[in-house]
């Protein structure tokens, strides 16, 4: 053992329960359920990261309902031929999509037929282990980021340096916690109902950074750096404990240790947040999370397990994920908080939200 890591720095978004996770569309829309509407376009907002357009649908009794359709970034739509001209006001369309979880007149676009007869099918989802229907191929070679990383043989029993993609064992962060049914207390149920009333997930308001599709790990011998260009999280490896006056935050206070080939990280001093996109709450000050990162597939993948201890639940909650080696560059995260407020305004909920 040549040297002992004093500090590990890890990107915040690579671990947080939910609030800083990539805002999956499954947070707002019922995945696997598809409905269809027909009507006339009333307006289109070609914005990033999610383009929106609205359609007036006339019922059999003559009443008109306005629907909001949300979809991919504007730049992606233009490549498919969906331009502002194609969705001009008055254009007749048939829209297929996944309905709102909150019962609103809104959906996530999965198929679109424009008035001129063009049909554009979308294969949308949250690029998981079999993104686009293709099986995930494990790499046999990968690179590290420095000679120090490649030759380091200190306290770490496993070289985790290099790039990692979140496509391995990907699961949408909505109702993904075990066991089921969720062992919630009455207070947890009350808080969840309040969270769901306005969909006030911090990720929707860009309060937290969006988690990337992966992370880059730099092993410099004396410390690790887990990064993706977003906020950094420090993990102390020298046995120190949190100071009494350490503030509550999204990152909390983390300490780490190696148990065999598994990296174990414990975190406390968290602020109250969401545990997942469906609104399950986290108490914060009384929450303690324990994560393990274990290599698999001859070092090509990492198995990650998070156990959440919180008095809002009668037993610990568990979440599992994974990473696969990747030399692909990190992509910049884009977040538009205006979408959250536009949705509330369109749904007539903005005044109630502001009164909270």
C-alpha cells in the first residue's frame, strides 16, 4: 500500500436519489401507455430542451379542449422535417403519445401525422441498457486519463479511472425503489401527495444539475475525481467525520472506504428532497444513504446499489443501477426552467403554486 486516498471528489449528479437525476420524461408521463388525439395546431414553441405545441381537440358534443404536446429538442425535430412551417397555426394533426401522470391534457409525443399526410414515428425513451432496441455491447478495451492512473497501485484495489456510461442497467427513476409496496409512513404519504399536487420536483425547476449519461473518473493517486462538468461532491477517505455545524445540502457529507473490491460511500447531512420522480419524499437531516460500487464483467462494468435509511419509511429502501466503460466524451447538460412554469400556467395552476 503506497499511499492512502485522503479525498475523493465525485460529481453530485452521479449519485443523488432523484432530484438531480436527469429529468426523465417518465416523471411526468405514463410510459407504456399510448393515447391518440386529432385536432388543429394552435401554437408551437420551438425551444430547448423540450419543444411544445398545442392542439385544439373538438369533442362529439362540440366542446373544445386544448392539449399540450411535449417532445424532443427543437434541433432534433427540424432534422426530422418538423419545422415551424410544418406546425403552423391551423394545421390538422393526429398525435399519439404517453398521457400525463397528473391527468392534465398533455402528452409526450410518440407519433405524429401532419395534415399533408406525413407520419413521423418517434422511438422515445430513456436510452437504457438496450438503447434503441440494440443490445448493449460490453467493451473489451478502454482508456484511462493519466499515466498516474494507469500505474497506480495504492489503496484502491480496482482501477476505476476512465469514462463510464449510465446505459448499463439503466432504469427510469420513477417508482424504482424496493421493496414494493413502498413501506411508507403516514407522513411520507402526506408529503408525497403534496409533492405531486404541482409536480414540484427540483429537477424540473433546474434547481439541481441534470445528471449526464455517464461520468469520468480521474485517479490521481492521492484522490479520485469523479466529474461530468457539473457540481462536485467530496468523499473523504481518511476516516474523518462531519463537523457538528456542517450545513444540510443536496450533496450532504460523504465518507468512503474500500471493502474488498467494492467502494462503499455513506452520506448524511442532506436537505429534504424527492427520492424519485413520483414524489416519494426524503426527510433530509435524518436520512443516511449507503452506496456500493462493485466491478463486474472483468472490470467493464460497475454495479451500484444505494440503500436509503430514512424515518419516513418503516424499512430501508434500495435502488440498483450500473455503469459501463466508455470513451465517449461527456455531453453538456441543458435545462430550461421556463418549461415547468409554462406548464403550470397552461394548466391553470400557477397561482396555486405561487401561493405555496
